[in-house]
């Protein structure tokens, strides 16, 4: 039973690590940007876009172009 309590505590703490508004994780945003561009993710940071919190994902495309993809941190959609 102690192991179950420990596991539950770890799960609760892991969930608390993301802000309540961040329904989309850093890894999910990176995967979405990678899938959209077919490129390689260089960096992922939180940013503000028109009053909305977004993940700013910088990728390098297969052609070598560097692009920035914004992913809404709450909905996962592109703003």
C-alpha cells in the first residue's frame, strides 16, 4: 500500500509541474511542430502571442530553412 501512495504522490507532483493553463506539454508542442514541418526541433520556449500563451518552437526544415511554429499552450492549435 505504501508503494501505491508513493506512486500517487509522484503522479500528483508531476501534474503540478505544469501550470494549470498548460494543457499542451513542451514535448507535445515540439512533436506537433516537427510533424507539420518535417524538420528537426532546435528549441521550445513559452511566449506570448496576442495575449495568449504559446509554445514557440524553432525548427530547421529538411531544406535547411529555420522556421518558428507557434502552438497554443491551452488548445494545441496554431494561433
